């Protein structure tokens, strides 16, 4: 497998990718809230959207535009999700694509749009119309950080990642930005994750490796077990690396897929570690399951349990809550075969407290900002992992006053 070289610069580390972010007045306080990512040449696009039955207007429009397999820009707004806004919402989303296309001199259908924020409120289109020319002028090869800032809502920090990998002697770059620290347990995507690459990749293989990377990274995280109505993942491949076209079954595509998964994995980890009110990042691994489906169901149940998450916050090694969460899952569980460890400290064996378990050592582990909880179901060889965070009083405060 080719070595991955991590880079600075996020999405604009990729040749031919420009980005920018400005304050349009969608959010109060003069914060950046309108972002644009632009490829200097038309790019292959693969996109994955929320599977929530309630979808934002931007998701509906971008699903239409992504079907062509080609795109050149992504326009994203934050502070208002444009969800449950009826025909007006669809008109506004289409107008955003049209206006950006006119300014960039590309067809509207080559522009994906994304919006995040409060549900049920129409976009302030007068402000967006006024800000778009300024945003296009702000496009820059160093503008990735500004775009990463402009897509944030309750996030406390930007999320960027980029790397380089050699494919057949040609250096290929992959870079991305992401946001989303609440209403986050996606099943298909995450809040926003925009990735670009200069690789030459055919349409079908790009779609396949994107779906696989999403499934293995962004679909293995949770903050609060809720699923956004605006989840959007988009990957633009502009081909400027001029590598031999990556095709299904080739070693080059496998290496590219590993790079894409690494970038999305790093971004996914950043999302959970910045979860609303979060103080802990915890990897929940379930092994010894009868099937991968069971392993994932059990891991999700533990990762999403409010009682487990509050115990993590309180640094309380209350293993009974983990047993409860395993038992209520759809996975096959036999309690007298279950073992549980926190990092390297075994706490439970054969479904009971292990004789000699060191609770003081467990509290030391739980005081760390990051650690792992490993469950062995003792029923097979399948394994899955889900990243989660704790549930704090700060999460309740943030979401108790979200619309105000």
C-alpha cells in the first residue's frame, strides 16, 4: 500500500481547488456563514446525502444536480437549514445554484448547494444575493480555512484534513473540510463533508469508493443518535494530477480509496471530539460478534445510550449500563459470554464483575480525554467500531436554547 503523506491546507491543498468564506448576515454577530468551493476545471462528482425522510431543499436540489456525475462548485450556507420551507425553499436553493453559476460562468446544474442551521426558517435571500459577488471574489488557493469556518454552526473549531499519495508514480492530493457536532448519527453521511482531489477517477469507481469511505468512517460516529435533515457528503475529482485513470479492480484505485478513507476518517474523528458539550472521545469496539451486522448494532447501542454517555461524562465505570445497552440491541447477546475492558483494564468477564478489577485504575482511564471501551461478545469473529462522546450538561444547554 502506498504511503500517505499528511499535508496542511485542507481542501485547497488540492491543485485547481479554490475556496472562500464570507459573512452574509445569515448568522448574527458577523460570523462567516457563506462558503464556496470551486474547481478551476469541471470535476467528476460523487455525493451521499441524508437518508432522513425529511430532507432540506438544498439536499433535494443537490441530489438532482449530482446525478449528472459532474460538478464544478459547492455553495454552502450556515445558520439556516432551509428545511420544511416548502416551494419557496426549493426556489431559493435553485436560485443559489443559478446565481453562483452565473458568477462562476458555469451551468447551475454544475453547482451543488448545502444549507445547515435552524429548521423551518426561510433563507434570507436578499443577504445571500448581496454577498455572493464578494464570495466569488474571495476565492483563493489559500481559502480553505475561511470556507471551513463559514460552514460551522455549533462547532467550536474548524475541521480540515489533506494528504498526498503516489499512484503509479504520480502524486495525487486529497483534501477536505467538514462540520457537524450535533444532530449527528448519520447512517449514510454526516452534516457536511466536502472533499476534493486532483486524481483522474472514472464516475462509477468514484461513486463506489466514496460510498465505501463514508460507510467506514462518517457512518461510524455518533454524538447524540439524531440524524440531520441536511447531511451532505460530496467528493470532486478534477483530474489535474493526470494520473492513469483509476478503474475498478486496479491497485491504483485501492490506494486512492485508502487515501480517501484516511481523510474522511480524520475529519470524522474531529467531528466527534468537538461534539456539542463533549469532553471525552471514546471508541466503542465490539468484537466476537456472530456477524458484522450484530457487531455494529451492539456498538451503536452502547455508543448511543444516554446512560452510558452520562457515565462517561461523570467518569463512572458503571459497566451495568454497557450490559444494558448490549442487551437491548438487535444483536445476539449471551450475557454469560460478555467481557468488557476500558483500554487495557479488564472490568467484566463472563457477564460479571471480574475478580480483582481495579476501579481506581478504571477511573484514571476515564479521566483521560480519549480512551477505548472494548466489548467481546464471545459468539464469533466479527468486529465493528463506533466513535462516540460523552453527554454533558453543556449539550442540554446548547440544545435547550438552539433557536434563540
